C-alpha cells in the first residue's frame, strides 16, 4: 500500500520481539469466502472477548472489545504461513521453524470486492472466529478510487454501491463482537480525487463508521496513516470529517513500517488535536521491528528489504490511549509488484521468511 516518503535521517532500531502469546490451534474448516489473499494496503488465546462496546464513544477507557478485559485472539490454522510450514517441513525444516513466528500470531482478515458476497463472507468468518471464542479483527477495504490507482487499485464503482457494500458488511457481523479497521489509506490518500470526490470520500467514511458502529458489538478504528504522513492537526481534521466522534478510535501504520516509539507520540498528538478528551487508537506492529527503509526511492514502502517483524499483538501497550498492537497487515503478502514481489496481496514466502529470520524469538 502507498505511504508518504520516510525520513532519510531516521536510523533503524534494534528489533523488539515480544513473547509469543499462548494460543490453541483450531480444528476447523476455513470459510471458503474468507479473505485469505488480499490487496495490500488474515485459535483463541486465554480469555474471552468481553463487554458491550460503547458505540460512538472514542474517549472510553473501558467498554470496547479491546479494553473491556482479556482478549481471545484467533490464530488461523489454515493461514498461508501454516501451509508453507507444512510444505517446507521436510525440504526446508529450519525455514519452516522460522515461519512459526508468523503462523503463531493472530492477523486481521481483509474484505473487499474480491469477495463475491460480502455479507456471506463476513458472516462465515465471524462465525468461525466467534464460535472459537475469539475476537474477529476485520478490515473493510473497498472504498471508491481505492489506492488512487496504484498497486492495490479497486473499490466500489460509486457511492451508492459502497453504501450498499458497507451495509452488507455490517449485516454480516450482526450483533457479535468485532473490531473493524476502516479503509486503509482512505482518509490519507486523496491526491487523485477532485473536490467532489474528496467530499464524497469523507461522507462515505462517516457513513461507514456510523453504519458499523450501529451494531451493538462492533468497534470501528478509522485508518489515519502513520507518523511520517499527515500533520497531526490535519489528520485530526480529516478524522473529524470521517466520523471519529462516532468511532472507537483510529488506526495507525496499517501495512507500514514506522517504529512504535514514533507512532505513539504521533497518535497522542492526533488525539489531542481531535479534542474529544482522549481518543484512543491502535497500531499495526506487524512489520515495524526494524522501522522504515531509509531510501530516496519514492516507493520505499513497497516490499522494502531488510525489514523485521514487530511486537506481537497485545492489549498490554505502552500507553493508556493505545488500545492494542495488532497485526493488521497479513504478514508475508506482497505490497505490490515491486522489488521482485508478486501482485499486491499475493503470498510471497521468501519475503515472509526474511521478516522472520531478522526477528528475535
């Protein structure tokens, strides 16, 4: 997925790999319509997702799915990493062991136009995850003019189609608990839009936020880019237009590589600028172990070399406004057809292996 150019003066940092959370693999048949391979911008642990979310209350310290108590994470027993491990078990056993660092972690499920029946697809995946006693982490990714025609181009054809699509997405969740990361890059990547389309974009984001938050168990985190993109005041302004007053919070670093130590103060600055008394946020830490690639390449965000896995998903974060570190990016899936990688969203075992090998644990 596209991102703003990283700062050339930022040094990389040592990897910080947290202890892998205890999890039990599910003996379940995967939903055929679930998002297993997605455009880039997918077993419960101890505990149970609990609590009724306070829809439209982003300042809540407790009561959302990620803050109400112990969270049960879903670890997909049929993930690309798990399948690759099985394939390499005999021929490349040491590499297979490395990939366990990815396969043992919960990742988000992405949904877009590649799912032919979005309501059925979301329902099937949410059913599988909640039946296991775990919390679904979902990504809605189908807004018109998605990715401004770049590697992950696509989206619904018009506003009416998107409203229908997001309504079906919400219906697929129903009253069950879920966390939704709303439209990666949708709020930040607007350079290709004219004035009318920009107005439509924020209207659609607000519609999506309100529609999803109308579900009694759904918490929406609106994607807001990362710490090397928008100025905090501008990010806050756009979040206001997108309906942050109705959301659980916002999301940072989706599919990107910015360091956690940079993301937290940036998120706090956005929260302060929003002015609602402490809007919460989540971070995608899936690939930020070595931070961003320091390069003059305008596509330094696309399959950069020498990156590493970041902190494992957890709700035990370094700041009270940070509800969770999540793996929103489906680790090992390509960012796009760059640097020898396959198309966006396609599994790339060699890149996944490199991320794992450069990670402690």
